[in-house]
C-alpha cells in the first residue's frame, strides 16, 4: 500500500557517475543549478516521482543500489 509520493527534478550528468546528478525540489531550482554548474555538463531537467509507504521504506529505496541515483 503506497501512502506517500516524493516528487523532485533531476539533471543527469553526461560524463560522470550518477552520484553527481543534480537533484532539486523544483524545476526552477534545477535549471538554476544546471546553469551554475555548467549546462554543457548536464541534461535538461526531468521530473522524477518516487512512491513509498513510510520513512523506513523511503530510506531503503534511496539506499538501494540503483534507485537512489535515478
């Protein structure tokens, strides 16, 4: 049973680990950070939605090997 949804924006880094992707609460903030860090190094912002049951489930999802860096 899904109880909550986390919505955020990601700009994927082009030539490095996903750990260096830009993550932001709003698209406007993601666009600002992308310009600040060098727009040529990052893709356009995309919206990401993550469903979770409770705080522990959210932590587990974020610490998993693949999901935390999407």
